[in-house]
C-alpha cells in the first residue's frame, strides 16, 4: 500500500472519508430539497416537471450524478468496513450495559439509521429515479418534458409510501443531528469560538431539511 | 565488615565533579556487551532504565504492575525541589543541601545530599525537555512555590499531580528505549530473589504474575528501584502492591539494610473509618497553613461527641484545645510533620480523640472561612476538600475535617555507598529503596528529586565505573547459582501453598501492621519494642503454620503474591524493631519516649548515634549484626530543633 | 466500628461477578451475596471483604487490578452496573464508595471488554496495548543530559494548562470500555495533543501521530464514532477536543510528511 491508500484505510482516514462524503451528501440534500419545493407550487406540476427535466438532461448535473453516486458508495462502503471493525473490536459484549448514561441514542445507532435511509433510498429511486431515467413516465401534453409530477401525486396517495417517507426522514434527521457536527470533529475542525455554532447550526439544519422533505408526502397525502 | 562509603576526597562542592572525572568509562562500542537489570519502574527505576538504554547498555526492566506507568511515584502530589533560584529569593545548591541535611535531623551523608542538591537543577531541565507540563507563570516561565516550611520558593509543581507528570515523563523516555529495543520491559513480573555468582550480583529470579512461571534473568549488574517498605504497617499511604520483597531478598543474600526504623508519619491523612480499611489517603500538608488543629478539652466531652450525644458545633470555644498553638506558640499549626503527628497521637492516647473510633483530631477551617470567605478557601484547597468529601461524605466547609497521621515514606533502605552500590558488588539501590539522602526525616518535595537524581544523573555514571572494571563475559541462567535460587523460590511458594491453614494473609498483615503501629510507630520505647519483637516472632511462626493460601503457583494467584510479600514484612518488621531498639536517641521520624527534652521534643544523641546503622542478615529468627558507618559533618553545624 | 457516619446502616448486596480462570478458558457471571457492607467502604474494600470470605471457605478470590487506591495510578478498572468505574462521574472505581448503593441492590461487575484487552483472569485485563501505542511515539526524542535550561523554553500559560489537561490521562482504559466500538481514540489523542501543543513535542509531531495511530489500529481498537461516551466516563475528564486535535494532526501529517511508504 502506498501512503495514500494507507491513510484512507486507517480508522481515522476512513472517518475522514465518512465526514467528507457525509458533508457532501448534506449539500446534495439542500439542492434536492430546494428543487423539490417546486412541488408546492399550485401549477399542476409544471415547475417541478421542468426542474426534473433539467436535472435529467443538464450535462453538469449528469456529471455530478456520478460524483454523488461515488459519495454514497464511499459513505456506505466505509460505514460497512468501520462497523465490521468496530464489532470485531469487542467480540465479547457486556452482560449489563447502560450506554444511555454516557451518550445519545442517535450517536450510537448511526448504522441502524443509515440502513433505514439506505432502504428508503432504494425505494425512492425505484419510485422516481428509475421511471424518470429509464422510461415509464407519461409525457406532458404540449411540452418537451415528461410528467414526473403525476408519479409523485400517485405515490403519495399511498399511505405505506407516505409512512415510509416520513419515518425515513425522522431517521435522516437523527442521522444528521449526530453526523453533521460529528463530521467537523472527525476533520479536526473544532474551535472554542465556532464549534458551539456548528453544533447548533447542525441541529437546525438536520431538523429543517428533514421537515422540508417530510412535508412533501404529507402535503400530497392530505391536501392534494 | 568495614563499610566504605567511597566518598570522594576534596571540598564538598567539588566531590561529584571530581568523581565523575575519576570514574572509569565503558567504551561506547563495549556498552552493548553489558546487560543491566532494573527492578521497579517508578521515578528511580524508569529514569535509570531509560538513561542506561540511551547510553547503549542492554537493559531489562521489571515491574509487578501491569504497566511501568502505574508505579506509586505517580501518587506524589506536592512537587519537586530544585535549587534553580528562579525566584531570586536566595536559594542555592548549598541552601538546598543545608535544608535537606537539617531536615533529616543530621542522619544523612553530607556528600550524597550535596550531590542531590547539585543535580536537582538538571532534573528540571530534563523534565521540561521531555514535555512535562510544570506550572507556569503568565510570562511563560516556570512557577515555583514554597513547600514544607522552606523559606525559599524552590518547589516546581504540576498542580497536585507532580509525581504523575514526572513519572509519565520518565515512562515516555523508557518507552522510547523499549521501542529502540535497548530496554526489554517485563510488566506483571515480580522479583523473588537475587542471584550472585562469585560474590557479585549477576541476576534475579522472577515470577510471571500472570502464568506463575518462575524465570531467571542474568546481567552484569542489578539495580533495585523498588521503593519503600511502608506497607509493613498494613495501613499506609503506599499503594496496595508496594512491597519490600525485592530489597528484603537482596538483604537476605547479603546486602545490608540501613536505618530501617526511620519511617515518616504524615500528619494530614484521612482517618481510618473501619476495620475493612485497606489504605490511607494523604492530603497535602499545605492544609495546615489555614486549618487549626484541635481536640475537645476534656475526655468527657470527647466521649459524648464520639457517641453522637453532642455535635461538634455544640462544643464551646473554651472547651476546645488548640494544642499545637498552645504548645508551640511560635510555629503553631505549622510545626514539622513528625511533631504534628506525635502530638495528634498524644491527644488520642489521652482519650480526647474524635470521630467514632476516637483516632482523629480536628482540622478546622471555620476561622479561615470567616476571615477570608469560603470562595478564597475553596480556591486554595478546593480539590483537597472535594477529595475529603468524596471519601468521608462530609462537607469540610461546614464541619471541621478529621485527620490522623499515617505512614507515608521510609527513609531507611538498602545501604549504599556514594556510587549507590550496596555492599554486594554489582547490586545498586536507588530512590526510596536506598537509605542515603533523607537521614531520619524527609522534607516535602524531596522524594521525587532523589528518585530522578539517582536514575537520570547518578547511576549512569557510577554503574559504568563498575562495569568498566568487570569483564563482558556473560553468565547464563543455566549456572547452578540460578538453578539453586529458582529451586529456593519454588520451594518457598510450594510451602506457602501447602500450609492450608485457617488465617488469611491479610489477617496476618493486619496483625503485623497493628503491632508495628503501636510499638514501632510514631513513638517507641524500649519496653514496647522488646514486646513487639517477641510478638512479631510469634506471629511469624504462626504465619508459617496457619496461613491460608489457595490455588496453585501456575496461575494469576493474588493470594500467593501477597503471601510472599507479607512473609518478608514479617521478617523486616523485626529488623525495624531491632533498629529502633538499638537507636537510643530520638531523631526525625524516630521518637523514643525515653529520649526527649523536658518539653517533649526529640533528643538527639550526636555523641553516640551519629552513624548509619547497617544490618547484616544472619538467618530468620537470629539477631542481625549491626555495622556502623560514622557520619562526618564538616560543612554543617549540628543543632537541636526547637519550634517553641 | 462505624465510620464517619454513625447512622449509616450496613448493607446486604448481591454481586454478579465475571469469573474466568484464564485467557483460554470461557468465563461466566457468578452470583455472590455480601452482607454487612458499610456505606463508608470503598468499592474495592467491599470486594476485599468478599475475597476474605471466599478465601476462608477455600475458594479462589476474585482477581481485580488495583494499586494506589487514590484514583491516580489508573490500575483499577471494573465495569460496574453497566458503566466503567461505576455510577459516579469523574471517579475511579477505587474512589467509588458504597454509599452510592442501596441495601438490597444487585451489582454487576464485569471486566473491560475489548479485543485489544484480553482477560487475564476474572476482572483483570491485559492493557499492554496501551503501552505499545505509547512506545510507538508517545515521547520527545531526547536523551538524558544536554538539554537547554528549563526556562529557555517559555510556554504560554494557557497552552501549558491545556497541555496539562491532556497530560492528566491515567491510562485506565475506561474510554475503551465505555466506547461502543472499543475505540482508544481518547487515550491516544490525549498524548498526541499534549505533545503537539508543546514546543518540545512539535519537532516530531508528524511522525508521532502517524506512528501512534498506526499502532492503535494494529492493536485492534475500533474507530471513533464521536459518541462522546469516552469523555463522559473518563475519570479525569480528558476532553473530546483532543480527538479533534489528533484528527487534525493526523490529516496534516499524512498530507505533508515525507513518509511515502
């Protein structure tokens, strides 16, 4: 191994990758949510469909898609490697353990939360990304774009999907509440002056982003 | 036997430099051909092992703890003295030397103490270079405080954890040599015998405390840095594992044991709370700067207080006896450790002690809190008050603390010459394990200084002198002397395991401790000492008849470990009593009730007892033979201490 | 003989203790009743009482590590009722007193659990992995003698204090025991950041952090999940900030050091 692979296969190196990919995925969430907010426009899905058409065809976006996939893959791969290593680090567990007295639930269950998010991601891709990218969407009359909006409406009339989406967003919120500030810690970006802000910002970010996403299925289920 | 202290000729201030020039050197290429064993990895041992490794010797280091970092040097709180004179308050090497000699009540060697004061300045430089985080001033330079009644501020400190930081510094230097392969470290390994070949120390026999395996290690020289023997008393401020076995077994192989009766009793410890008590906790003596020591004026009031019929607040001011202030108006509560300790015992003996057991006196901060306010007192002593509250569950801001003296340090130890070599060629003793620098009483912040002085700056020179005069030829552990020693160790272990009696090792240890405390503790007299000697012998006989040790040798066996140590304490205890009985004077920590001034102060006899009492082992149950090394004082005038 | 509190009633307790003969043998929890425990006893003194009873009845006493019993040597361990060093924050097992328990309580006592801390016997574990990590670089490479005068290296008080905070680590391993990943990051980072902060240690800061982290990984400790359990359970209050400092030091060392292998 050369120094580069050695660095990023060390425990700290892998945590650094987790942090960088995690923060990158956070930025994706922002972009994604901003785009999705077009769903709330009372225009029969026009803005949303234009937006999704843009996302599907813009070459920069398409390139970034690969980066995004890589981000997910590295994040997931390192999570698996680290989890396996962490489990191996304690082959015999405690008969009686009270971790709730020294740490938060979310910080101890990032793997579980991440798995929920992964399941959600697959369902989500199946619901929207696959039809949008690989055909299966109806066209919109007199327009160049396809009607992803109608898929959204359809999906979010299904209470199982709505439930899954909302639960997943709660999981995501908890994942981010720990993950956001944790990323800064892993990168060594701590400072007496800024760390309290990062922690508060991270909390607000996690809650707001996930509220925003969760509002969409609820909105369609109850109001559309 | 003639004891040759090998003190170099010439003026005091030049002895060490001259000696360093005169000692023989080992050719750098030859150093790797010499093996040195260091037993114990506290300040004295870790510093020696690291430095000898740096010089190029092959070092094997041993400790009974799970890591060299655990040695009990780590528990030292106060600080380390050095004659740096950074505070420009008139300190000098000579002043540190003088204070230490006087503090030791003139029972230490001038030349050794002067060298200690000289190298004290190098220690601080060394530790700072290692990254030891000493306290600093805002300007970035090192801070000092005055300690233990010294008139100059020469004590360097790292909060209340100076010992910890110094030990971790030495441990880091040791680790570096372990990483280089120059030191091979054997943790959880206890030395059980010294091996001599042709009259020279050539190795040790050890027990692996995890597997029980008895192993031998050979070398060209052996350094014992195994600490003190305060645990003879069962209850002391020492660590639970601190023991005398390595030093004692070396003594049984011929090394003289010097001044064993010189033990230091520290006055400000947390009292015993029950017969389950396993050790005693010391609180810095700085508490006496603001706390007032008192007991009830009458036995009757004390009794009612002990029974819980009255509260301490119910005792009127005129019913309180601030006995130190009454007896020593000039020094008051700040009298030296030995005086404060002895008077606390006197009060309790009179029946005026406090606490449920009656074995405690009050240390009262009420006046200080009234005068300065609670925040000011908390700023000075907060951590000590917290520690007290944690252990006793009492709030010392509201109730006076209860304190009692406890065994803390042993000034006696293996006899060594100026080179720190015992009378056995090739066997060295450093730190608390030897007797050399503190006389009859050790001053505060001097133990850390001595341990590091010996390990960093003395042994590396003097051991070279010995090795250079000895061939590089190795002995193997197949040598009959090793086999014989191994067999003896195994036989002893088997004997302990086979007795299967009714009393536990701790039972015997507690009984011994009580005897030592009652008759060879803060105050001694001939009658009591003679009685104790008989009782110790009886107890020892009973031990070998009735001790219960379970399990086998070939395992981690905590009872067997303890049994070996207590077996040695039972022999050492008798020697301490012999030494106390022999020394018909009072000096420092040794107070013989027959020898006191009309004002109950220690009465030294410089005419007849200005010597080191070095004892030769002649067999268990036989009286040891006394060898005297006369102490010559050419640079200080002997005076009687007075604190009135 | 009662202690400081004459009204304190003795307690009867049930202990569930991990017993294991040696590294090779499987262990199990064994239940022991103990009676007449004074609230003024320390936790280890309570175990002493049990051990004396076991011994008198010819049974093997419970092996546990302990030495100074003043909270500074770091030798005592014990996972008590689901937490390293028991229920009191900022307290080592030897300084934990029985008054924090109640009559009739059941107390579980387990060894530190980590692949890197194999059990020697009962509650005694092998923490030599910590020593090996320190040997990998937890020092300033200077020999005895030939160093500058102590005051030739001025160090700002705030840095000296911060370095001291990191240097107070007692190496007990509670951080590893508390961490769900059995990670040693807090322990390692305390030494890395102490020396990285001080001018004496800066000289070889890069190799130090590279080597110590490499050794930490070799020993089989888990990775840091930033749960903070380590710092919460640390008996001497080593701060999580040290881990961030180490991460920073590691990243910059890896990016800029000349070790290409």
